[in-house]
C-alpha cells in the first residue's frame, strides 16, 4: 500500500452465529483532507462500502480513525464469496479459489484473498457486475460456493 494510505476502522455487527469473526475491519484509505478518505481496498466484512467510496472518519480517544459516514459512493460494487471446503469439485480448496479468482478477473473484476481460507472479496464496476453475478450464481447453484452482496449500486 502507498505510504500516504492509512487505515479507517469500521465497526462490524455480528449475526446470531457470531459472524463476522471480528469487531472491526480496517480498510486502507487515501486521505483527502477535511476528515475525508477514499477507500482503497475491497471490504471483506463491512456492508454498504466499496472501493473508491469517499467516507468521513474521525480519530477516537486512542487516535485511531473511525468511520462516521459515507459521503460519496463510487460506481464500484462489493461482492463476497466463500468457497466451500467440501465441494462436488474434488480439487484442493486453494486450486478452486485460484480458478474462481481467474474467472472473475476475466469478466472485469478485481479480487482480494482473505486470511480466512476460501474467502474472497470482489470489486466490480457496474459494467462487469452482471457478468460477475452470472459466474457467482452458477457456482452457487452447483454448491461450489456461496456469495453475498456487500454493496451493490446498479
């Protein structure tokens, strides 16, 4: 990440199963001045935020930047995929994840791989969203993975 980027922390709300597995997620952001920051990576857990969104954040009592509000949404969409360990596809998980990432990149998306095995964050601009959803819906129907829409702006 560029030296001028900093982390903005987002509070996470857990579901009944205790997911996501953290209380906050830190997203890299480019400072724009006046407490505004442009998000520069794809969220794995935060909902309603995408790459290149402009957000407002303020320092807390420990000096950490905390998200306050979405100021200007970008034209980017955030999708998340969990590739199942147990799958009709007998290949190793890492190979299946790499294959899915290649498929998504071929339809115009960028992806980031989590430290959690099988979890992929997907950044899609509007032009590639329908193609990405086609790939994801097909694999979900085949019980290869499950996906969710973190922030979709169509």
